[in-house]
């Protein structure tokens, strides 16, 4: 059965990098500068024997520590409502920031299913951030590296029961 997965999280956590890896084409714009693209992007994704639609909440503007611009919230909520499952991505190198808590709150209230991913998980520099992600109360974080392709088997294992 097919499903729709939304990649949700603050700017720069690696959503577009994972989108590109799952879709296998450079459809989403990846940039070191947050806020370059503005829309939701959809692609046909494959992970092992799972085939699904993936939505990248591309182009979110920089989230300040305490506030989330209304447009960013609206874009995220739109993606969450379209999705059967949300992959909530945090940056394990940066740790859990106040902006992450705002996204977590949206997901707790609106999402049908949430899988938590601690991205940029390659190397020991991510250990503390992965541990912090537990504190979000959204379950066992799946440690991945979208850039290096690590943790994709664990991501599969987390998504497969929800497919
Ligand atoms: P988005 O704003 O959430 O879409 O994030 P991007 O996919 O544009 O990635 C933001 C930055 O993080 C880029 O410089 C990526 O190369 C980098 N990045 C993405 N995934 C990883 C990862 O697994 N490890 C590391 N070290 N960097 C990553
Ligand atoms: Mg992006």
C-alpha cells in the first residue's frame, strides 16, 4: 500500500537532502542558505520495497529561537494535513533547539503518525543531539545521515509498519 510521508522540521536540518536521496533525483533545492525555496515539493520515493509519496516542506525561512513565522507554520500544517506519516527531522549536531519544540507541538496536535529522525547523525559529534531528541517525547529517534546515506535500514524499519 502506498502512503504519503511529509518531511517536517526547521530550516537546515536536512529535509531536502533526504528528499533527494529518497526520490533519487535532484528535485528539491538544497542550499546552505535557508529560505531559498518557498513551496511544498512532492516526489515519488523508494526505500527498500516501500514506494510512497514524499513531501518536502521546502523553503522555510529561518526560524528564530522563540517564534515561528506564520507562513512557515501554515506551510508545515498544510504538509502535515496531506500526509499519512510525518518524518520529524532534527539536527543531531545542533541538538534540540526551541524552534524544534514548536514543530514538535504542531506534530503532536495535528499529525496522524510521527517518526522522529535525528539527522546529521554520522560521527560522535551527533551523540549528544541524538540523546536530546529523546526528550521531545516523540519516541525513539531514528539516527540517520541523509548526506551519507546512513541509517536508511532503521528508517525503513520505522516506516514499514505504517505503510
Ligand atoms: P533543509 O533546509 O531542511 O532542506 O536542509 P538541507 O537539505 O538544505 O540541508 C542543510 C545543510 O545540511 C546542507 O548544507 C546539507 O548538505 C547539510 N546536511 C544535510 N544532511 C546532512 C547530514 O546527514 N550530515 C551532515 N553533516 N550535513 C547534512
Ligand atoms: Mg530544503
